[in-house]
C-alpha cells in the first residue's frame, strides 16, 4: 500500500489545462479525496513527496511532458506501485499507455464519471460517493436500443 498523508487517499492531478485541472480537483475534493495539483511534470515531481495514492497525468504538457515525468518518477522510485492514469487526447494513447505500463488511460474528452470510477477503484474512500452512478459509455455494447 502507498503512503498516505491524511485520513483519505491522496490524488495528484498533473494537467497543464488549468480549467480541466481545477474541475478534476474540485470533483475529487467533493468526493473526499485529498488533492495535489501540478501544471507540468516538473511541478508533479515536487509534489510526489510523500507519494500520492493515485496519479492522474496528462501526456502532452510544457517543460516536462507526461511520458518524461513518469520515466523520471520511476527512476527516482524504483519499484513504484502507485496506480497511474494517463489522460490524453493523443491518437496513440493506447500505445503510449502500454509502453509506460500505466494502470489505465482515459481519452480526452472524457466523462468525469468514468475518471471517478477509475479513481474509486484504485483508492476507495471511506464513505459512499456523492456522484450518481456512471453513465453508460458512448461506445459499443451500451448503445441505446434502436426503434427499428
């Protein structure tokens, strides 16, 4: 288990889009998570002491991008076992996620419910969620029934 700073799990949100970062952080705090924020990989490295319980990281950022951040984090902390969710609009998201061996990846744009489900799985909080259940996905098997 990862080291916790407070009574509830800590999530590090690494995202250069300030509006998106603030929205994710607001929802996480509302759900009861302790949140640290970083606008790029360099800031994120500074905010990994103590290590958070979950890391949500954008791929494309200034100064130190998500891939470089994760490589540097792992070189500083061999055997790192913190769940990492890669958040990106990149068309090669799945390939990069596999190469970086992240726990999960989420394509932008995304539904906040999908992201929160992942976070709850990786670091459950000690109280029920205040968010409604996950909305059905827009892909594949959960399409609404047709009228034909």
